C-alpha cells in the first residue's frame, strides 16, 4: 500500500469539513479512482493540514493526479488552503494496537 501525503497551509478547516460532509450526503463526492482510504490531520492552531490518501500502488496514485488537480479547482483556496507539498510513501506498517 502507498500513501500520498499532501500538505496545506491556511484555509478554513470548518468550512472544508462542512463541504466534505455535504458532498458525501448528497452523493456528489467524486474521489479519485483507486483511492482506498483518506485521513486528514489538522493543526488548527498552526493553520496546517495533512491530507493522506491511501492507494494499492504508485501507479494508482499517478493515475489519480489529474483528479486531485481538478479537486483543487473545485474547492476555493480560501477553504482548502495553499498546497505546499506532495510526497508519496510506501506504507511500511499499518497495525492497530
């Protein structure tokens, strides 16, 4: 499994959560193909956020990049924040304790 970690600064965390919930409830959520799971880590005090998406392979992440870019066009920057980096990691351990 591989994780795509996108870092963001700024934005409106509460509005972002609200938009996500509305899209899920309405059935309009259109995530990138091949995505298995999503995790968002929020440092509200520092106005930073990590958006971690999990895929089966690097190729699946590469295939999803166009959709990630279009999602950036759909969510205003004042809500999503400014993307500062994208890094792909192989998941070496995923274990509940």
